[in-house]
C-alpha cells in the first residue's frame, strides 16, 4: 500500500474508532500501529485531516446531507466516514480533487463495499466541482457545535460570547510551553513570545522532542490557562503541597520548580509513569502516589492543595475537537458528583488556614461555579480567596465578580486564544 493510501487508511481507522465507537482521538492514535509506522510528514497530515474533520464535522455533514438520498448506516456506515474524510480534503485542506476522490474510492474497495464506489465517486466529484460555494451561507459556529453545548453556553454566556467561543474552536491552537525558569531566554531560543502570564507561545508545528530545551526539561507543554492554577498558590517554596488528579503532570512540574515539597496523586498508573519520566527529564523530584484522590489518606496535612478535577474537558476543544462529539449532558452530571467528592476530601487533607485551588478545563457552569457555590453553601470552615488583577496580568477580563477565574477560548484572540478553564481559590478557615 502506497504512503498516500496508508495515511488515509490510518485516518479512517481512527475516525471510525472515535465517532462510531466513542474512543478518544489521542488514545486511538497512540495505539494505532499503522499510524506509528508512517513517516513524520504523513503522521502530521493524518493529525491535520482528523482534527479538521472533527472541527468542521457539522458543516461537512450538512454538505453531505444534501448529496446523499439515504443515510449510510449499519454495514454501510464506513462509507459515511470515507465521505467525511474526502469532503474535508476538498472543502478545507485544498487537496487536489483527483487525490481526494481516488483515495476515497480505494478505501471503499479495501473495505469490501464495492456497491458504494459509485456513490462515493459521484458525491466527491460534485463537491470538487462546486468547491467551497456550499459553505458560503453556512453558520459555521452553530453547525460545528453540538446542540447540547450550544444551548448550555447560550444560557451561561449569551449569544455573542457563545459565537466567539465556537469560532475560536475552529482555529488550531498554538503551542504553549511552561519554562522551568528564564522565560525570556527560552522564548528567544524557540522563536516564541512570552505571554503576560509567563507562558511561552510559539506557532504549532514540527516535532516537539526536537525543539531546543526539550531533552533537558527546560520547559514542558502546557496551555497558558492550564498554567494559571499553580501560579495562584503564591509563594509555596518549602511548603508541603498536594497535586490531586495530577497526571499528566504539568502542574506537578510547576509546583516542584517553585520549590514546593510535592506529593502528586493520580489513579492512572500509566499516566503517573509518564509524569515520573517528565520529572526525571526536568531534573525535579516529587512523591508519586497512584491512588484514587477522592479516597487517599495521609496523616500529615498539607499547606496547600491543587485539585485539577476530572471534567468534561469542553474548554479544550481547540486541542481536542473530538470531545464535542464524544461527551453529552450525562457525562457532566456524572462528573459533578466526582468533583463534589474530591472537593470535600481535599479540604480534609488541608491544614487550617491552608489554600485549595480548584480547577476544571470545562466551559460548563455545572462543573465550575455551581460546584463552588454548593461547597460554600455547606458552610463548615471554607471561604473564597478572590483572585486579583495583579495576579492575572493581561487577563483581568477573566476574573469573575465573585473573584474566581473564568478563561474562555475567545480571550486573547489576537494572540491565538486560550483554553477554557474555571479556577477558584479557597481557604480552610478553621479546624473541623
């Protein structure tokens, strides 16, 4: 099989696993042997093809809906995924028509669906003839956002902000790095800029492992919003700090680099092993514990705790567009139970007067403000510690009236955006 077809075959396998079987995109790519065997250029193409298909899925399906009389279902469902990939290449990637059409037809042949060859050929040739004209009257923001997300954001943020968020999700996110030290020096080496909050940002692309500073752990990949929670713990040098739900570990590395005595807890042994590798690469040390952070116990209380709770991840759609199509309201409802349990347990692990920073990479109100309101409504010795504009340079608009932090993908649009996070800082005010 030639490389051109091999890359499309890998993309088709991954798209089927993601959209038809509900498996996360990154997980499927990580274990797909065919994808791993491709050369770097073809792997980059597969990632671009899949990410674009998922970002533009609503528009793609709207175009295909007008060209297919009956849905391709059951044994023919694979044909729908082939058409989606072919349409992505023609509508958004500028792939030559002959290449997009020919490889799509060959994928159908390889899948032993010869009765769909004529349909795939005809549909894609028509898309190639019409070009991007069918997209001209599309409401891209609305079409590419699942209804459950759109309605929840309308309620929380209003239509103008919802549209800005949805538009930001259609743009590839830049590469954000957190430096261990000397941000200005590494920004120069990496041909990047230093953001007001200290993150180094460069245009995405290229092999991360080949960039200057990677081998010695001078920096690690971490969105600018994801780097904020650890910074809101203030001076933690020499203090005992727990990082709950720690993996993959960017925040753990931040805490260690700030001089804290860190205990990192996460339920995933595989992800903790990766965190251990990253600590070694960066020359940093932390106590690593593989356990359920909502049940783990220790006799010694902590001076500070960072809880980056499991969540729907809807704030990271710029980087993980599959989440929009894999999650729904039931996932949010289930996760809020976990978040409440983690918050209460984290407070039990905290010294009186200690600081707890709660964070979720979610745009859903139920996973952010509603969880803090529920916690504070219980009483019992916890109070909010408002974040100030001085602590969040360049992002004062992200500070809520209550003093929490709510970043939105539409913020910093002139710089390339930022992931959506909710962050609240709390203090345990007395011994229970």
